[in-house]
C-alpha cells in the first residue's frame, strides 16, 4: 500500500463536486470566487487558509462552493471539520508541514502496533514526518505529557480524551480522537488460586487492577460485576496499575485479578501467575481500546502536519488489520524499545491461538483487531457508564461531545481515499453482555441500570 498518495487528485477540467464543467462555466466559477475571497480576506487568517489550500485556483473553487461565511465559521474553530478537511484532502498539492519532527507517546502494549509499524514501515517518513516514538509507562503520565506539550500525538485509552474534553474532574482540555488503534485485545485475568471460583457472584472482597479509573477496562469490569449482582463501589476495590505491573501485582497477591490490555493476560499465563477468565470481546464485541489523540490547540497550529500524521496512522492501521500481514510482527513488537515481552506471548495475542491457563488452547482469530474508524456510539456508552458510576457529576450532551471528540467523518474520508470502506458516521447501537444499548436513548438506558448488591 502506498502511503504518499492519500490525497484525492483532480482530473483536468473537473470540479470538487466530481462533475466536469465547460470552460465558460469554470471561468464563471473562478470569477465568482474572487468576490468570495475578497470577503474572506477581511476576517480570516489567510496564513492558515492558504496553508491548507495552497493552490489558488482550487481555493477560489472552494470559496465559491461553500461561501465565505461557511469558511469563516468552520475555520474560526479549526479542529479538523467537515467542509475544510474534505476539500483539503482533495487538493493535488499539500501545504507545507508546519512541524516535521514529532514526539509521539505510546504504551508498551499490543494496542500500539499501528504506531510501531507506522514507524517501522516508513508510513510516517513517506509523509515527510520525523516521528520520535516515546514509550510511556501509564495512562495518567501519557495524558500529562500531552497536556504539558511534551507529546504532539499519543496513544490513549478510551475514554480519557472524552474526560479531558468534557472537563470531568479537571479543567477542560479539548482533545480529539483521530483513530481507534485497536478493538478487543484485553482480558479479565484472575490469580491461579481462583481457578475454581469462576462465578463473579462470589467475588466480594476482590481487589482488581485497572489501568485508569475511568478507562474502558474499568467501565467494562464494573458492568460485568453489576450484571452479576455486585456493587462495584462497595463489594470490590480497584487499583490503578500501569500495564507493565499487572503480572507482578497478581503474582505477589496485591490483586486478585486485572482487566487490562495485552500482552498482560497472556504474560500471566506464560508465567503461571494467572488464567484468562474471559476476553474483553466476550463482554463487548467490537469495543474500542486505545486511540490516537491530539490536542485541539496543536491541530489549530499545525493543520498540514496533522493531516500528514492522520494519513500515516490510518495507512498503518489498515495494514496491520490484515491477518496475513501479522506474520513475524511479534518479533518486532517484542524488542526492548517497544513492548519488551517474550515473542511467543505477543504472537499468541496477534494470532488468537493461545493457552488460557486452564489447560485449554483456544483459537479466537479476532482476539485483537486494528480497525481505525472511531464509532460515536462506543464513546456514548462509555460516557453513559461514567455518568452511571458518578465519574461524571452532571448531565451532558453525550452526542455532541462524541461528535466533537471522535473524528469519524474525517476518518471515513481518509479511509475512502485509501480504498478502504468505513461506515457512515451515525449514532448506532452496541451490545454489551447481551444487552442492547441505543446511543440515541442514553437517559432511558441509565434509568434501567440498577446498582444491585
């Protein structure tokens, strides 16, 4: 797959609408755009506008198509938004990169595979970017590095970007999710001493490790326990533990189990410290795990750099999502500068052929996947659970926040430019442990949830 030809080109005499105009029609279009551009120049930061649309003829066509007022409205809050980004992706000539050397944070778990292989397979360099990957131990630390400006882009678990943007528990820091790095790729693991205690109804007093108190792992585990009749706030306790320390905490008895990203679960089996009680896909099939995030402020200041990085990470995600391309990947991921884990452990996660610690060898081909499209409905379920468990103290506009943070429309366009299919952005339904969640009916969903125990 080529990574340097993601922009949609125009054929001679063809407008952005895809229709071929006669010469006099094109002339009229350009003439009309002159007036629009004059109106724009009085109010719009032409430096940003020209950087995004360096071709003068195309810029005039764009202004004629959408109008100066629309352009002003969109660019006044430049985050990548629909009309601007759609046209930017279709220009033949990309604008100059505002920043070529980027610091990108990742967590040492298999979720980081697209980022790692975007570097290894030169997806970044083909976009003119010099990316410096930085391994960061935990969720809070990688979040703080983003806020402090130490990182330009980062891996981050869902729904941290939602919390940052919504200002839940701290001042808001508008953050955007470009892509989902992976689906599934997590497991609920218990210490071996509990191998005959598989019914969660009997888990009162258990201590669980999660990577972050409002991570998707914590929300899924809370849902699972509540479904079994336990009150997660009273009957069990949670400890925030970096992914690299799951197994050591399990082995020493500091926790009874953990819900976290791989290869933590498989490493626990490898060392005989625990067994895989269930995979995260058994709770919520297709759920998002980690994402690629950027601060809105960075996007405003570096629109062309943002687009170049966006194209690279989508290209790499589409590549690693193909099972045939995963052959030999574990060897690279196992390196000390990446995951620093046994190759056999990582390979069992990527292939889905694994030992579960209970004497079984399982074959689950979609144990982990790497589809980049960010679904709004997944964000809304996570927000609903955060509200359910009082991590969000007030009612919020769930759909609006999901649309602001999850750049589904932009991801779809970039994927289409690469020949990949993506669903239409919409507020759909999710199924968690057999229970249907309608992202259009959050209040009704929350009224049905009863904390039992």
